[in-house]
C-alpha cells in the first residue's frame, strides 16, 4: 500500500490499526506516523476511540510518568502533526484533552471485539457461521498488540485484555470447529495450545472432546488423567466438576458428544458451548466480585410464587456476564454470587455488563430488581473448587456497603483500572 506524508483533505476516511504495529490509513493510503512518542500519542487515543484522553493522562503516559516541562507543548505539536497526516477532523480538541473522532469500527481492535461477540452469539445456533466469523476476527491480528509500543505502562492493561479476548476467540473457534466435525484437523493446534497453557481446563476439555470424536477414547481419558495430575501438582486442586463430567460422559460413550451434522449446529451447547468447557480458578492476585439482591427478603415475601423464577433469571444474567469477560463463578448461595477474575479490568467490565443486563431485563410488573456488587483484589489460592482467603471476606464487606445498582470498588482494583478506557470510576471517599 502506498504511503502518504500529509492529508490532502479535511476529513479523509481514517482507519487505525493497533492489533500489531501501530498503523494509520487515510484516504486509502498508509500514513508515515513519525517517531515513537508521536505514534504512542495516536495509539493512546485509538485505545479509547470516541472518548476523551485528558492532556494530563496523555502527557504522563507518553513520557512514562516523568515528563519534561515542555511536555504539554510537545504533545500539542504531535497532535498538530497527526492532524496534518490524518485530516483536520480526525482528532478533536476538547476541554482538558483530545479525542480521536473516527467511527469506532475504523479501529481494528473495536472491529475485532465486535466480531468475537457476534461469533460467540452464533456458536449455539450456527457453528459453521460462528467459525467463519471468529476466523475473520482473528485474521485482523498482524502481531502483538501495539507492536513496539505494547510494553508502555499505560497500554499494558489494554494489551492484556486484548490478548484475553484473542485467547477466548481461539477457543471458541475451536469449539465451533469440533461442532461441525473438524476434530482430525484441529487436534495438532489444540495439542500445541495445551502444551503452552497446561492449566487451562477449557483447552483440556477441547482436547478430550477432539480425541474422542476421532475414535481415540483411550487417549481422551489419558488426557484427563494428565490434566488432573498437573492441576494437583501445580495448584493442589482437582479438575472442576464440568471437566470431570466430560470425563464421565466419555467413559459411558455419550452419543451427544459426537460432532454435529448437516448445518453443523447439533450439540454445540452440550459439547462445545462456553459453559461446558471450564476455566481454572485464577490464582495469585485475584479480583473478586460478590453480589446480592437489595431487599431480597421483602421481594420474596411480596412475590413468593414469582420469586424463584426471578432469582434464577438474575443468576443466569450474572453468570453470562461474568463468564464472558472471562471470570469464574465460584459459588452461588441464596441471592448471592461470588466470581473470581484474573485481573481487575475484566471484573469491572463484567460488573458493568451485568448491571446493564439486569436493568434491561423485562421483570414482572412492579419488580425493581436492584443488585449491589463489591469488588476487591488480593492474594488467593483456590482449593477444592473454592477459596479460603482474606480477600473474599473483605469483598463481602465491600458488597455489604454498596447500594442496589451500585458497583463499589476498593482502592486496589480501582488503581489497576485507572487508565483502562472502558472503565470510569467516581471517588466517593473513604469508608471504614
């Protein structure tokens, strides 16, 4: 593709690519973006396309927390140069900062996540279509996110999140492939991924299923035994109940484990769905989310007949949001739910999605279901499918202090997501 030095029009069609080395295209031509810091300024704005990047945040991020006295003026120079390359309307000056004002779908990362969401939705109804959409999504990657800029402190949380979504997309594409009978061709790829991520139980489940579908029942059972040994040795935990259930179904040669036929949709939910191939409980520095329904006792007394269905639907919405980001639902007791996440940003995105889903749900007349959530991070190690950790008890206290509809976040996860563009927090002061 030809390159260009300056934009000839005020508002050429602009695209930004951050799933690999940072690139920009204006009017069909690739743009020479200049030096490291100028490219970084564009990458930071592209990471929160359509939203304001404050001048203070940009300066702090571009100069790694040690800006010179001339930093604000230099940043302004970078923005002026980028406008000359991309078009005057591509970057807006707004109060206290700048904003990349192009359609979100013109940033490849946004397009990628939209395709992953679409492919995931298709997985349970049309596995062949899901596989194609997820393949297209993964095809947008040209290398590590942000290329040589990916190790910049401000971009690291975004890189981790994009890598998490990429891994999720790979696994869902494999699930779709197994559902339409491609087990033989997928086994080498699955084996390679298992070797790289030996404690990721979802991959172990895919490996077991692929081996079984190719007539290798003994190898599938051995894959489970290997997974169990490695989990016990590395983490001191047994495989999750879902992986054990898959092992039992292979033992009894459950016909539902066979790949689909014709349209390729048969048994997607039962054999390769998101919930049937579990993730291992995160270990180390874990972010917990604990929720419950505000005034649940009054709701039960007022609507004793409707309450069980309301409770079940509330649990389903929470589980879908938590596992999408990806988290693991640790336990459910009464109207309370506890979930664990490997990073704070995923936990807060999940909470936002859950609250929106609860608000959008058509509840019975006169039901205003409000769920309070507490979020806290701390050291924790799973044992026997649960946690015994101070961080869990602290999360419970935080959830107790929240109001219905509120996500109350402690200082630790709040600090971790300060520069994550999708998460906005409001400081409500100190509480004991």
